[in-house]
C-alpha cells in the first residue's frame, strides 16, 4: 500500500484562462441587473425566500437595534478604574457614573485597600478619584472624581425584572475597554458570599459573558437602564455570571454618599423574595403578594433568640409591609438598632407576631 504522504511526481498544470463574453444581449444584461439590485419584497418572492426566514431576519435586526440603542445610552457613563496599593499595582475594574457631579459606583473588591485610584472616562480623560464610601458586605463602593456635568446612568427598579429579559454587560475585561456582551437574565433571587463572608441576597444571574475587569460595570436592560452591578463569575462554568440588583445598589450608594459607610442593623437571617399563597394573603388582608422568605438563621443571632425559623415568611416590619428582602434591608438601618421591633410572619398558614431587637452588624474586613 502506498503512503498517502509519499511524494508524488510533479505535474505542471497550465492555468485556464477565464472565458469572458463581453457581447451580452439585453436579456443577459437584465439578469445581471437583477443580481446586482438591492433586496426588495418582490425580489425576495422571486428568490424563493420563505416568510419564516424573512421574519427571523427581521427579528435579528430588531434585536441588534435594541442592543445598539441600549449601549448608546449607557456606554458613555462606563469608566475604567486602575488601583494601586502602596508600590504595587492593585488591579483594575469597571464602574459607572451615577450622578453628574462625579460619583461613580463600582465593586468594593475593586477599590478596597487602594492607596491610589485612577479613573479613565470614555472620552479619554483621566482623573484621580477619592473613595467616598465602601461596603464590603454588599461588595459595593462609591468613588468620586472632580468633574461636573457628566453623562450618568439611570438605575431601574430591579423588583420588576423577569427571567428571560435581555441583559447587556458593559465593562473593561482584561483591559479591553468598552467591551459589550449580551445575554438574558437566567435567574433571580440568588444569594452569594461577599468577600467579607456575608451573604448578599437578591443576586441576578445572567449568561452575559463576564471576565476579570468587568467587575463594577453595569448590567443594563433593553431600555438602557442599569439593572445590576456586575460582580462575579464562576470560572469553571460557562454562562453563569452574577450581578448585584440595582435596588440594592441604589440603597447602598445613597448611604455611602451620605455617611461613607452603612451602620446596618442585623437580625441574623438570610433570605430571598418569595410569593405568598393567594388564599393566605387574602385571608390575612396582606398588602403584597410576596414576602421575605427566611432561608437560614445565624446561631446566637437576634432572630435565633426570637425563635424565628427557616421557611418563615416576613410580611411586615413594625406594621409596614415587607414585599422583598430589599424592603427588609431598608428597615434594618441605623435608628432601629437595639430597639424592639415588631415582625409579622407567616409560618405555614398561621400569622404570628414576633418581637426582635436588631443588633449592629459588625464591620468585617474582606478576606
């Protein structure tokens, strides 16, 4: 048997000259005009294109226009952040402008412990930034640059999000500035650990690709509104990325701008937003159809002493309706620390009233 890789005798081939017929009649010229003509409905019918195929093309075009429109609204507000810790290069990440007077939202793990923070705007300008506030428990931080009349984003209401919605991530992964990836919201109500060790609730899961350097960048919806702050990716997996919900970001950013930190009350539960049974909600005349489901309880915490149990659903705090974990977080700030607070909970189909005194959450140092 001959080796297929063995050398073969060389064969010299004479290239064929193209046969060109410049003497074309009118019929041939008409055919050529048709081939060069732009796409029209009539031409599509003549070429045999199916209605379904044309519809698919139209949908893809509309999807592209949606992405482009959203990016146009957000991209000018996205910044690149370079940090230095002492003499060493601390790392880089992304952020986005949330106010025209220079406030920028990013991740805590991007800027925590940095001695110098440099910000590069989308128009090429560079600024030295100051840390306005840092909250490792939600992995959020606010920095500020000395600039005015900046283009800024609009934060959406993350409570209205639905699984399957378009999600667009913008950032500076691996140093490639203003990179855009798109996907969908894969799941809502996830929980994950911050670098401080605390659980962050109401996390958005998306398959929009994130890479190192995307941290702190915006996750936007199809309207060009920010629905989350990109924060983490599971490296061995593909298409599993996470963002902090915009409602959490709005709440935390407001306190960081005001006081530089959050003096946070703590009852010792981890939870997620969950729907209530309609009959139960109607029977007890509850204002909302959702509540804060208790997933776990810290041992020795105020909730543990008050005998709150996993699977209890918190529906009111001091007689004010609780529709989500975010609502509960908003109540557990500053002035409630050490005061007996009234919790209304649902345990199976029974409504109970429990009193708990929130403790001040200790300030934890990121790992």
